[in-house]
C-alpha cells in the first residue's frame, strides 16, 4: 500500500503507517525486521545496546545497529545507559551509522540494567533524564526519543512527570509500555495511562502493551488517541499483525512461505550456523499453538540448510498448505514420522 500522507512526524521525519515493531532483544534483528518491514511496519527499532559497548573498540554488540542492506528506513537505534555524558558520546558515535532516530530505553526492567540506574532505573532519576535529553537534543542531528514504563513501582508512578521532562528537554516522541518495572510482563497493560500521556504531551505517542490482534490495534488507538501502536510479543512468528492480518486468518502455507523467506534472510545475514540457531528461535513462534512439536524438535538438530529445507518439505507434505490456522489449532497431533 502506498501512502502519500504521513501518519505522523517525529520532528521533521514523516512516518507512514501506525503499526510499529517493538524493540526486542534477541528478536528484532536485521532478518526479522526485513520480514516485518515487508508487512508494513512503519518504524523499526533495533535491539537495545548498552552505551559502554559503543564507547570502546568494535565488539559483537555493534551488530545490533546493523541496518538491512536493502535500505531499512526510518530506523530507530535504541541505547541505554546511566550517565548523560556517556550516552551523548555513544549517540554521537552511532548517529552516522544509519540512525534516523536515537531512542533512550527507559523501560528495561531486568535487574542488571534497572538496578544500575539504566533502563527503567532512569525513571527514578529525573535530573538524569533532563540532562540526557538536553544534551542529546542539543548535540545530535537526528531526533531523540524515549521508551518508558509507568514507573518503578505502583508507589512511584511518574510517567507523566518523566515524559514532561523529556519533552521540555527536546524529546520528539514518547513510547509508553503501560506497566511498572515491578510487574515485568505480568498483569494487564494500562491503556488509560497511555491515553493520559497522549493528552499531556504535544509530541507523538506510541502506545504499547498487550496488543495481540487487529481488533486490539484499533481498540488501543481508539482508547488512547495514540499516534502509533507498538507491537512486541504478538508479532513474533506473526509479522502479519503489522499488516493488520490476524494469525487465525492465515493458512499454513502462508506461514511456511514466510518462514522460508525468514530462513534465507537469517542465513544470508548470520551465515549457516548462527542463522540456523536464529531461525529456530523464531520457528517456535511461527509454529506456536500448532501440534507440530515433533517437527520443532527435529529442526533443532538440523545442521545444514539442505537438511532444514528437506525437513520443511516433510512438514509441508504432512500438513496441507491450504488448511486455515484456526482449523489446524484444533488438531491435537500429527502422526507423521519425522526423519
Ligand atoms: C524478548 C523481549 C525482548 C525485549 N527487548 C527490549 C528491548 O531491547 N528494548 C525495549 O525497549 N523493550 C524491550 N522489550 C519490551 C517490548 O518492547 C515491549 O515493551 C513489551 O514486550 C510489551 O509489549 P507487548 O505486550 O506487545 O509484548 C522486550 C520484550 C521481550 C518480550
């Protein structure tokens, strides 16, 4: 679909479309993003990268900031740290690597990040937030954005205060995952909070948390007035959601066709060994809820692309391409012998 009118702007950068793939460490890499872009994801985030890893010599974490050679824009590079000066130096270093936007992660809840004052730990340090956004928006050429949670815990809900500080110091967009650090991924995301945020800032807002279906995308937008919907877990093995197609509407053949394409993206980016490991992580998601566990196990043992393709062929013979996923879900077990 070609859209002439931007859905919203991040500072001067036009964004076409309103479904956005969430940053997801170990998942939102170059191969998966290539697939999601094809399904119309309007904006892509990298996996988050620690600032310390960007300040020294080249190291494997730099690959997280690779951009697909077939041009992948607009592209958000997401970084995290706990020192404004260091965040600035890291951001200045990576700005020329293909970033259209630089995003500060203020949502990561894992203790080794948040307890060091980075990720959602930044939300407990309003001065650090102010300083970081002031420095970055003054010294970078690209827009600076941030992704928040509701706060550290229920006793310290402060997303509105932090978002105001961000925007007052130059942030061009705020993304909100409607949970506290203390919830991790438990409970229900609070969409009322996303609506309040949208009311309180004059920059675009991305709503995030628990979007699983096309109806959820529309409900979140209607409920909050947010500019874009950020989709994380539900897009894994299910990039169709970014194109507003529910998994239940697909046939098995559609899934294997995309899986094959994803395999080729993964192999061409990572090489055979790492590529197969990578695709197996996604394979679990593509086949999730389907009675194909014996295939999943067999795929884990595969060592070459030829073997992978062969096994895929066996699976495609066992399961008709035309069977709808909604039907396939009801079948408890496939008795196909797996080589
Ligand atoms: C495996 C995994 C990795 C994640 N990595 C990141 C990350 O690197 N940066 C980030 O801002 N959020 C990260 N998140 C959080 C998601 O971006 C998102 O905020 C969260 O999953 C809620 O959205 P959802 O309900 O659509 O999954 C991660 C989530 C998951 C499940």
